[in-house]
C-alpha cells in the first residue's frame, strides 16, 4: 500500500474535528495537524459569544501528531499573524510532496499559504462549510471573491460536507472530478452511548433540573446570540399558546440570556428554562431533557452540527430553511423546515409539532437512519479518495 501523508492547517482544536484527525491516523494516513492557536483545549479560554471563560472537558490533544503555533487564544490581528508567519510558512511548505489540507480560510495567513502552495505546485486540499446563501450574506469586495474563485479552481481537491456546500464549490468553478464527499459529522458513538445511559433516567433528570417530565419539551441548543434567533423562538412559543402545555428549554450562554429571561418572566411563562452552558461530556443531557430541537438560525449557519447531535439521539428537529444541513438531514419524515424570520410560520410549526408529539419517537428513528452515514469514518474515506486522486495526478505529471 502506498504511503499517504497529510498536513492539516486549522484554527484551533475543535471538538467536531479532532475525532476526524484520529480517524485518519487509524485509517493509515500519516497526519500532522498545525493549529494556529490553542483555544480552549487543555486550558481555559474566554469565548466572546458565550460570554464566559471555559475549558473543554474532553481530550482534544491526543491520538494524532500536532503542533500549536500560538499556545494561547488568538486575536488574529495583523501584528500577531506577521509574527507567526515565518514558522507557519516553514512548516506548511516544508515538504512539496505532502498535501496540505486547509480547514477554511479563517485568517489572512491562510490565503497567503494557499496562494504560495498553488504557485509552488504543492498539492493542496480545502475543507470549508460555505454555502451559496452564507457566501452572499456577508458583503465582500469583488477582488476578494475573484481571488477566492481562483484559489478554489487551482486547488488539488475540495472536500464538501453536504449538498449546499457542494453547490457553492461548483458555483465557484471547481470541477466535479476535484470534489470529494466528506459528510459533516459528530462523534456519533459517544452521543449514542451517553444518551443510552442517561435516557432511562429522564424523569429523575428532569426533576433535578426543575423540568416537568410529563410536558413535551422544545429545545434550543447553542449560543444565545442574534444569529441563532433564540428570542424569536420564544415569541413563537408564546404566540402558539404553548406556555402551559409544553416546555421550552435553552441550553447555552450568550448576550441574549438576560433578555430571554426577562421576556419569559414578563409573559409569566413558567415553563421556559435556561439551563446554561453544558460542556462537551455533558451535551447528551440536552437531548435527554429536550425532545425536539429547534435551530432557526440565519444564513451564516453553514451546517448546524447540533442537528446531527439531536438526530443521533433520536430527536426530531425544526430548522430554518437557511440552515446548511436542511436538505441533507431534515425531511417531513423526521422534522420541519420553516422560512427564515417568519414568526407566523414558526408559530404554526410549533403547534403542528406539538399536535404530532405522539409521532416524535418514530420520527426520531427515521432521523437516526438519515444521520447514520455522517460519520468520521465516512469523512476519512472521502479524504483518502482525495489523497489517492492527488497521488495519481502527481504520477502523471512526473511521467
């Protein structure tokens, strides 16, 4: 078997990416990951959107080779990037034969590395989440769009996470032969195992967290920020008249938490609960307490991995039509897709979901089947196919 090497450059250790790195190692790929900064892996860090300091409580730094260029949290300011540029460039360009995978274009230094690799004919790969609607949602100068198109069109292999991400890459002119399917995934096994252990204790856990186990429970899971529309969900819940018939549970932190609490208090909505931040090992608890996930984010929600989490745990979902995973993971058989910022439609959907609560369990089973293909193993296969394609192309160039 031909030896396959891969370098990966990404922003920081992310709980949704690290199992993929380990999976690549397990599949026989010689991986080295370069992290721009350390983030909240093995240390405390402050998250502006959560509004709290925290440290991830699962191991993100073992099971694969890596190096961290900035052993603290990044600010991505120009001076910081310039200081790190020599060592990152030396690492990224150190071996012309080893493909370099860029996970998104999170800072200017990525664009520089990307451009130099292409000009030097070093094999490059890109994994991004961008969708056509998320790309249009953020205004950008024409030169930047043109440069991005050129970079993508000259990249050796582009990995797409789903239908809308593939559409974006195709729109940017990437040919089909250089597109490889790597379906966006979470650690399904960890969620399945922990959910299975906790779910028999749901009644006890509901009482522990001051929830009524006999009331149907709608769930919001994520940062309490404008992008994710947590207040709009509350308004729809109130407009539907569900405050005495169902619970609304918020799991997360963010700038809108005080406003959500104030609005619920003023409406005398006693069954609205804010559980707060749950660390990664605790996340399956959210899907034990909450019975139907609501993710109604704006177009910048390029995927929505909480949907994967909910489906793995056998929960139906309600998502806005702009959420990236909607065409891949949500259908009338396992959930609802609603127009963005349409309070009336969302209100009707919550009522419809409530009326069909007897079907939630069967809908959850269908959702589990939908998400079954979204595994790190499948992602690793897609990456391996991309590496094989690059190897074939390199041999042809030599000949």
